[in-house]
């Protein structure tokens, strides 16, 4: 396992694994028992950073934050409160209208308070805002987060699906007022290219402009969809003509070219696509980069963990 550090609001630093376990379907499509097995395996392999969110699984009728409930229960059951690095996210828009902002003071405080209650831990290591609202001044947002940190045991703040320029603006405001800045950013980033116009347009994807800004910022940069939604991992044909319908829109000319380049490396070096894709993030020469992996089966998690046992070739 590889490790890095992340800045906390009190000025201290926490050592966390560069591989981060995603938990979108914990407590729903992945039952609690299987989710516990995955977290056990991750912890035993040296992984200590687990990513959840209030919205994960809440789209299932009758469920409220089942991923947070599952993660919190596992941490408590194993006596790892204060050892496992737990990050969660709030202020997600309603699923039926992703362009409806939920970044009012009331929304931020409500979600943060409920996450703290549901996780049931002594503190939340890193609390993200799940989306931005560029029409809302950063002064309002950072003021609400400061109030949440004074009321709740939140150790550090992060921005998920925010443009780097907005994070820079928010952190400048926080610095001027002596409040906690964002110390982490979570965005979509992979060797696989995510075509514009495909999927949720409220997501922020790493590109050359974003990368150039991050290279000049002291942030932990966490890459979700780091393995490209499985596009390069399933043993598809070299022209990606046999990919399933759910990801067919990603089988662009650029991704076909990238896929073939990746295969040339993995076949020559005898390494797995998982290793290639994960290390594309974690070995980045300029950023403090971490790779989030969301696995539907324990075998997939084993592949990701094995990929972290050695440096990228």
C-alpha cells in the first residue's frame, strides 16, 4: 500500500492510503455482510481511507443513507473510530433535479448533522460538499461550513465536483477570514477519457485546464471513476466494439486509441489493467493524488489492492 498525508483544519496532518475505498452501493446492492468483508479486506491490506456520502443508497425507497450507516457500523464494530479515515459528502441536489442547488445554510447544516448522527463516530475526518452552485457566493458557502465545523466534530473540509478556480476562490475567502479552507478535492479523473455530453453534466472532470490549476494548489486530489467505469478492464476487443450499452458512449476514437496503448504496456510488462489505471493516478508527478475504487465484487477489490503492492512499471 502507498500512503500520503492530508492537511486537517487544526494544522495537523493525517496519513492515509492512496487507495480509497468507495462505498456507493454499501447497504443496498452490496449487502451489509459483503460490505463488511470488503472493508475487512481493505483494512487488512493497509487501506484506511473510506469514502461515503449521505446520498449513497438514499435513492432506494425507504432508505436514508444506507452507505453511511454501513460504514459507521463497521468502524464501530471493529473499534476503529479514530483510526479509519472516514470521509463523507452532503448537500447533494435532489436526484430528480440535479440542477436544483442544495447549498443554503439550512441544507448544509441539516445534511452535516444527519451524517454525523448516522455514522455515529466521534468525528468526521473529511466532509465534502457534493456539488457546487456557482451562482452562490463562496462567502455564503464557507460561512455555512464554518458554522457546521463549530457545531459538529468535522476535522477537515473538501469540495466534490467543484472547479479548481472556485476552490481557489473559496480558500482565499477562508484565509482572509481565518476559517477552515478546503484541503481536498474529489473529481472524475482517469486515464480513460470521459466524453463531454455523456452522463451527468454536473460532474467535474479533470482536464488540462483543471490539472494546471491543481499543480499550483496544495490539495489532496481524489480521483473517482479512476478505473474509467470498467471500460478498459473487462477484456473487451481491441476496438471496444463489444462494450455493453451502459458504457457504449465512452467507446470513442480517443478511448479506443488509449485502450490499445494501455494494452501494449500491460501485455509487454505483464501487469493488469487495474495496476496501470490506478498508478496513472497515484504516481502522478505533480499532484498529491489518490485513487478511489468502487468495487461491486470482492474479486475486483482484490485486483485493486494487488495493483498497489508495487510501483507502476
